[in-house]
């Protein structure tokens, strides 16, 4: 599964890259630190899944989701209270708190990646 990672914190991106790199099912195809780069890469690379920091600066993440289309899966993660409800209400496929073990994030990415795409 081709994954595009979006997080503005370099240390967090590096840790997530290492985590994703340990899974033979996952292939990190790009990373973005801001919304503009995320949108450009999503259009150019055509990943299967975006691993999205829900607090990514710039355009609100909820506003990003319609630009991805229904075939691109989105797993959001964040730490602020209410982020889970906001993200799920906006239409992400799954949400993982930054306080949960990293294995939970990895398991969620795998599970969502196996879901069938929607049909329009």
C-alpha cells in the first residue's frame, strides 16, 4: 500500500517514517510538512492512503478531504481534545490519538488500507 505522510513536525515525521518502513505491506511514497505540499503530492503521486496529522497548519484538514476523492483513504491522527470527533465527522476513514501506542496507528493504517474503495 502506497502511503503519503503529512505532519509538520520533522521529528514526528522521522519516527513515523521508521515505523512505516518496518512494515512490508506499506511503502512510503511521499511526505509533506504543509498543506500545499500535501495537495501537490497527492495529485502527483496518487497514494492509496494519506496518514494525516489533523492539526496540520494551513487550510483546515476538514476542507482537504473533498479534494482527495473517495478512492484515497485517510487515517488522521492528533492529540487535541475533540480532534477525533471533528475528524470522523469530516469523513476520515479512521482516527488514532497520538497518546495511543504506535502499534495502534500501524494496525489502523493496515486495516483501513485493506478496505475497498467507494464507488461514485
